């Protein structure tokens, strides 16, 4: 992705970050083994950009789970998902 270069992403090219972000959703869904969870949890504690993404994702899920009982339009959820995907692929 082109664009804003004033804020270099410290996670760029870091295999630990790539792994943590790749498994973030599984982590949130509780689909990982205890061992893997520990690895990712540790990384999230040590790496603030990844920790921030984790926090953002957690809060987003809380909002969505509170609201989806009511009516979150699919279009909005798709937009959020796309925005997150773009963020992860940056
Ligand atoms: Zn990281």
C-alpha cells in the first residue's frame, strides 16, 4: 500500500508481529492452544503496536456483540472488516 510514510510501522517485516497479527482472530476466538496463546499474549504485552491492535479489536468486538443483538447493518460490519483488513495488510 502506498501513502502515509511519516509513521513507519515497526511491525513491518517482523516475523513475530506477522504471526501475532495473523493469529489475532484465532486468539480472540479462543481457538489456539494454551502454548500458542501464551506466545501471542507475550508478544502483545511487549509490542505496543500489536497490543494496540489487539485492544482495538477487543473493543470493536464488544461494540459489535452489544449492538448486533439490535441491528448493525451488514454493510457497516463489512466496512469495518474491510478497514481492519486494509490496516493489517498495510
Ligand atoms: Zn508486534
